[in-house]
C-alpha cells in the first residue's frame, strides 16, 4: 500500500521490471515470478492498488540493487491479479503517471521507495511543427513495419490512421518491440518534440539493422538452399540415370545431334558450325547451365522445317468460291488475291509478293489472311505486332544469354511446320520503338524480297530463307507505318461496309454463327430482314461488323431465355426488336420537312461510314464578321473562307448585296458540335449555303453534295464516295452532286445506290447552284431602306437574271 509523505511525495511498493518499460496510459499484463515482486503486488493490492513499476538495467539480475534500477518509472494501478495453474502470478496493470525515485527503502519481503510524480512540461507545438512530425513519424513507422515481423492488420491500420501526434507516439511505443534502453530514454524525455525525434531516430536505426539482418539471412539461406538442392537433384539424377541405363557421359547425346545435323544436308559452313556446337557437349558437365543452352539451341535448329514445303493450290475457280464463302463483298481484295493465284499458276516459283490490308477495325482484315492461306493450301501463322517495342522480338536474342529465344518470325515458321507458310503480320501500324531498338527497322529485311532469302536471326545465327513465305500485313492506317516499310508492301484498302453489305454479312455469316454458338436453330429463332436492318441502323455505328455481331449475340441470348421458359418459336422483327436490344442507340439522318434558306445537305466520310452533314448559314446585320462553329478543323475553316470570297464574286449575279462582307455578319455552323470535322469536301456545300442565305433562295431538301471548291469556282474531286452516297441513300436523298473527276467512281457503288440516286456531275459551282437552288432567276440587288430592321437581308426575284457559269 502507498502512504502520503507530503503533498507530492508518496511511499509505495516498487516492482523492478525485467525487459519491460511501462508508459503512462499503457495497459498490459505480465507474469511475476520473484517472491519480492509477488509480495509487493499483494501489498499494493491490499491497499490503494498503486505500485511503482521501474525497469532494471540488467534483466539477468535476479535480485537487483538500488544502482541496478533506473530512477524514473511509472506509478501504475493494479487492475487484476490471477494465479495460473502452474503457480505463476499474472497481473494486469495500467500506467497512471511518470514518477521519479527519491529514496529507496528496502524492507522485507519487498522493495519500497519514495517517489515524486513528474509533471509534464511540454511546450505547445505549432500546427506546422505538429504536422511535419506526424508525417515523418508515420513514414518512418511504415518503413519499420515493412521490415519488422508482421503485426495484425487491424493494429497496423489503427496506428497509421492516428492523426493526434501524442496518441500516435503512445500507440507506436506501446506496440513496437524496442530495446529497454531505448524505451527508458523515451520515458525519461519530457518534451513531446524531443520524444518524437528520439523515436524517429530509434525506428530508423532499427530499420537499418533489420534490413542488414534480412540481407544476411537471405544470403545464407540462398547459399544453403542452393547447395542442398543441387546435392539432392544430382543424387536423384544419378539414381534415375542408373535405373534407366543412361550414363552421365554426353558422348551419345552429342553423336545423335551430329547425325541429325548431317541428315538435313546444310551447306558446308553451316553444318560445320552446328557440329561444333554439338561437340561442345563433350566438354561440358551434364548438369551445367551451358549444356542446357547448347541443347536448347540445337533442338530449336533441328525443329525448324528446313526441307518441308507445301504445294500451292492453283485452281482459281475453287479459290474464288472459297473466298466468296468466307467473305461477302471485298471485291478489290478478292480480285487481287485471284490475280495472285493466276500468276502463281503460270510461275510457281514467283517470290516477293507482300500485301498490306488497310482498313478500319472490324472489316475482316485478319480473317482475309486466313482465307488466303486456306485457298492457297498453305500453313497459316499469325504474329501480333501491336505494342511490340523490342527489336529482339523480330530478330531474336543472342543465344549466349540464359533464357534467350528466337524471334517471332522464326517461331512462326517453326509453328507452321513449313518453309512456305502464309504469315500474317497483324497491326503493323502499331509497332513502337524505345531504347531497345526499332522493330520496324528489323522488319525492313524481313519484307524486302532482295534480302529476306538470307534472313539472320540473332538466336539461330544461320541464314533462313523467307523468300518463299507469303507475308500479309494488316493496319488500320498507313500514317504511322514508316515510309521505307510501307514502300515494300502493296497496299489494298478495305473501306467500311455499306448497309447492304452488313445485311448480307449478317444473313450469310453472323446469324448462322451465333445460332450455332447458342445452340439454336432457324426453326427456333427467326430474325426477319427488317430486324437486321433496324439493328444496323439504330443499334450500331461502325465501319465493320463486330458490334453488329454482338447485337445478334444479344438477340440469341434473349431468345434462348424465352425458349427455355416455354416458347416454341421466337420471331424477331423491327417492331419487337426493342425487347431484345433495348431503346435505340442511334438515330438516322433525316431530311428536312421543307426546302429552307441557308441550309444545305453536305456529305462526310467517317471511320464508321458516311454521314449526312447539314451546313447552316445565318445572315445578320453587323460589321462584316464571319463566325464559324461546329468544331471545324483547319482545312474546313479555310474552305469557309474560300466560299465567302467566291460568293463575293457571285454576288452581282445572284442579287446579293455586293457589300455584304462589310455590312452583314455571317455565321456558318455544322451541327453536332461535339464531333470534330475537317477536310475540304464541304466546299461546295458551304458556298451553296452562303448563296442561299444571302440571296434568300431556298435549297432543295432532297439534294446532297460533296466536293472541294476553288476561288475560281472549280469543283475538285473527293474521297469516300461509296460511303457518302450510301449515307445519302439511307437518308432519302434523291439527287447527289459530285465532282466530275469522281464520275468513274460511280461504277464501284452498290447497285441499290446507283439505281436509287440521280447523280449530277459538276465541274464548276454554276452546275451546283443550278441544281441545288429552288429558283435561279433573281433581280439585281437593291439597297434596303435605312429604317429597315431585319435580321436576314430581304431579296427580290426577277425573271431576267440567271446564274452564270464560273470557270
């Protein structure tokens, strides 16, 4: 029990702690074995339950003297005392306050001392100091925890999420194992700042020591494990070899390699090199890494199909049937492939034909490569080049490195088991380059017919004849393909599929494929033509048919559910398509309800096909400003400037105020402002819209146009006519104005488009305006009255004036 000697001094039992330092606020339990300590506990428990806990300097001393005990400890309250079955006393205490021993009083049967509480005198820390110390202590604890034995995740999270600096200190000290001397030092330090700094130093030192310990432990363990593992493996191999009748001499294995090399009939220098590699096995240990490298190299060389060739099929009719069976449309590609068949029929030894299929995603470039191989009767191998950045991926790694391997070209030939396969180099436009080299440069030799007959792979180190390989490459664009590489290939462009092509592909390929995949038959699921067209128009917007196939798969899944739940037949039409695919995701291009002034139907090409692109012009009184909106690119903006200048030339002939560029403000807009637009093909549409808006003459709503314009009114050719005219046909356009130089392209359009649209061939802007404007006879311009208040300039009509051809 404790007694008060004065206001700040108490006399109480003391308990020397071996290997433990208690802090104020700490709750812990420990076992007590020494008789003096047990008596001290019992005496304190019989009184006010207070006891002085102090660490002893040397934990090995059973009965410490006064100078073997630290002078600063903690006054604690005894919460619980238990007696265990093995006759050990276990006590639960809570630290109350820090105190200092003033005088020892050794009495029997326990130690008693006079202690004085130490009042905390911690100067207040600024917010910045507290934050800085909190961050540093937290980071140091994280580093320490990563090296220390694993603590419970809940405890770790509880510590690192503490935002109070003092509580964070307590939690770390209470739960982290530190040396008694270090903890005693922290207990004796009165300033919070100095305590935190001391704890950070201690944790950093401990982390450094643990890191060294782990490093030493790992090295010793690795050395022992390696030696033991090698010993056991050698013993096992020795016993297995003995039981299988195999000796450890590599003579027989090397002789087998040499026999196989001689059978292949290589050239003398190559055969000599390979035999030298095989003879190296004579001098190597059966268990050495170098012997494994030599074996791997020789196995790779001997597994190559050096003398294996497949015979090409030359029946051009069967090839055509096969191509039509596998793909709908793609006439240019099929024609080029059949030409290849015809030439090979006349000259079977033809080499060096490299085809590059370029087109948007999903149009069937990769599957065309498979069809070519199937039609030719050649083996097929595919190499995906997307994201390849290392030159060694093409040329291989030097065989001197452990784990080295040949490049992808050699692996493709090996995989095809033929020296004249069709190798598809997929996504060649997505090759990268970094410090490891440029793989596109390595492909220069592969795709060069003058060099690839002696292609050297870094791993094989012997010439490989690639001249009999038929290379087919695919790309989404040629812009990112290096020019020297592009120069070695014959580019065949695959445009986006038209609506009719998508319909036929769905009918002939996608629907049968998905029905089979989902275990359904045509008698169970009937998809009407109207449903297929609606799926194309309202649920997909793409160049290829991948999304369309996904929509058909969704229909099959919904139908499967209906069939399983009792329906005998499921019929899908455009009326009930919403039940299968949800609400429409895309809306079609719709014609205006009436002819309008200043609005023209332009035509644009996108990566997912053609679209109808209305262009609008508004005219207002102002100071001659021209506003251009609709996310237009630089080329399209320049086209608008050319159109304004051309309209100034045309102004007198269409009754337009000659000073409109001074007195009026123009606003040119392309709807769907979030979609970027660029290109020169909207030139004639902009000019027509400006003439209409400034003259007040409406533009026919059933006319669409595309073409580049010049300052002298000439109409220049454009690209993407097939996609643009299909968009016009789908939107219900009746007449399409195209440049005269694009007239030959009409032959390549779909029959349904050619039969449904009227094409007007325009060499200059006069033809465009005569076709598009509702009225062409107008009166000369008359200046409006001064008090006239109108946003759009009024214009009058005349029967005397007609549009004049501009050259």
